[in-house]
C-alpha cells in the first residue's frame, strides 16, 4: 500500500497500477476550480456512453510533470469499451502516496514526491496522476479529501 498522512509523509511506496480501459478527455486547465468544472462534464459523458468500472480507480487526472496544466481527465470505463476518447492503459509501477488535504496543496506534494524519487535514483516516466478517492461529494471539509498522487516509473528501474 502507498504511504499516507496529512502532509503526505515520505517515504512513499511503489505500487502497481493495474491495466485499465480509460475514457480520456484532454485539455488545458490552469486551476483547481476549472478542473472541477471540466470533470463535472467529463464524468457523466463517460458514464452515459460506456458506464464505469468501479473495480478500478474511477476518476483521476494524468499530466506531464513539467506541464501540470496540460491535463488528461480520466474516467475508468469497462474493459473492452471502444470509441472516441477511450484508451487501453497497460499495467505500470508507480511511486505513490495518499494525501489527505486540499487539492490546492497537491502541487507541493507532487514536487516533494518527485524530489524523493530523484533522491532514490528512480527513473520517472515524466507524468503524474492525481487519483481522487474522496472529495467534494464525500466531505465539505477540504482537509478530509483523499487523493493518491502517483508517479509512473520506468519498468527497468523498478
């Protein structure tokens, strides 16, 4: 399991990210509020077309570490789904942790995780995933939000 803590305690852990079929909507998004609005449209669009795969991490964003506003908005959909916006993602290893707190604090958490990975000599694929486990639908208090922050790793380095 991945490390956890209010301040995203290091050390995190390495964990596999299972293969999954994902509905991916790509666009630039500079703010947390903007991302929430986009997800409010993307999630029902994916669910209407394909349903969801609740056995997987259902809602997340994926973005280049060096371009954090260039975002893929992702919704897990049932395996075998085909169509526009649908991609099959392979299993991969990732350095990850569970962060308990406001989404606005995730960039700092990501930077600490990247620094830790480099300190440990891990080779990063260059992307980050914020996997939303508990958020506004579950809690009014932003300090109670739970997000898994994951950095996919290059396989031969794991």
